C-alpha cells in the first residue's frame, strides 16, 4: 500500500508532533510504502492553527502534495492536523484517495469562530477516519458540531468515523537505568519549551520556594534532540508537566513513565485523563506543586516516590508500547 504522510511537522524536528510523525513512519514502513510530504524545519515553535501558520503552510504543502500525488498515486493520505487535513480532503476530491486525519492537539472548537467550525466540520465529514487523542480529544472534536446541534437539533446525518488512540514510545530506548544515581538528591526534570503556556515559570517558582531544601535539584531541558532525551529521564526521579493550556496527550508523560519516573502534571486538557492511574495532579500553581513534591518525597526512605515510579513504569509497559500503533495501522488498508 502506498501511503502519503502529509504533515507540517517534519520528523527530524523537535517537538511532540514531530516525534509522533517519526514513530508513525517507523511503524508503518515495515509493511507499507511511505511517502513523506512535509515542511522544512521551523525557526519558531508551532503554535496552533492561526492565520500565519495557515498562509505560510497551506500553499507550499498543497503544491508539494499535489505533485507527489501525480507522481506516486498513493492510495491513502494520512494528514496530521487540520491544515494538512484540509489539503488532504481537497486532494481526495481530485484523486479519490482515502483520507485519514490525526488531531494532535486540543483545538477547543467550542471557543472558535463560526468559520473555523464550518471548515473543521467539512474536513471531518469528508475524511474516512479521524484519529483523536483519548476521550478528551473525542469530546473536543465533537464540540465543532455543537452549533449544528443547537440550531437543527439533529446530528444523525453528520457521521464521522472517529477512533481514539494512545501514543507509544520506543521502550527499547526509553527505559529505566539500573545504575540510576542514588545519592540522596531528588532530581526534578522539566522537558519543554521555556514559554508561558508550558508553565516553565511555574516550576522555576517552585524551585525558588524550595531553595532551602538541598535535597532537590531542578533540571531544565529544551530544544534537545529526541534521541538525547532518555539519558535525562533516566537520571530524574520526578518529571513535572506544568502546562497552563489545554494540553493534548503528552509524549513527555509517556516517555517519563517508561523510564521509571514519578509524574506530576497540571490539571489542564488531557493531562488528568492521561495520568489518573499512576500520576499526581496539581492545580497549576507553584505553591501546590511544592506541596505535592514534598508530599511524595518527605516520607521515610521515599516510599511514596518509589511507589509512584513503579506504578508509572508498570502502566507505561502496558499502555504506551508499540501495540498502540495498531489502531492507526489497521486503517492502512
């Protein structure tokens, strides 16, 4: 089967969406012919589906995908995100491809303008399958249809094939280090861009509030190649994801849990859904983060920290492995 992966997120870039594309290609190319249609590396991080991203991405990707369609004739176009989804649906009208769309974020459709709703619904209704990240992702996608429900009261004719999926990580690489340093220092790791939405300043304030406690060491990782990340997780005891926006399913959480780290996340977006069986959730403030860090590390011999780390690792082995790719790969037919 010939499959075009259509994405503005280049797999050699840095970021969760980029890593997902890389892992997807790695899984799919074992049994299919994969053709990548993407952009070059971005100088600045991708932030939502705004007008700048639309006009800087759509024309280039459409022309490139059109040419690839003419030369290769893929049976399936698998688009990543809404902009790629719109391109894929347009190409479907011309070439009659099967179109799959993956939503790699929470778009908060209920807060978007009418035109955004209309275009999104057009993409969903003309796609053969829409993959969403968990229950929260499914609820978010369906919120694009709320205006129709309010005005017409009937959604029976609006049928979308929606499938929930969970991320997976390469657990041959992301795994515990049996020689993890045990020197009495609790290492707390933040992995992400140093921007307000990611809550970088929240964890910095938490570090300040704990400055009198010498047993805590905070480590900040940003713009690091994905292949270099395991060594940082493997030295960390706690990984904090303090996002202040509706975060979709976080690869940082999956990677950290796979490396035997206790995980603390904010209560935003899909994070509570993702860690409810193994992690700790705080309210997004530095003060509450400090309380939770102390709570899991001040017991005798860190028994609660050990328990959380073990539970996270056990959960990761069962829920963040390569089998999760089968939901998507089963549609490649």
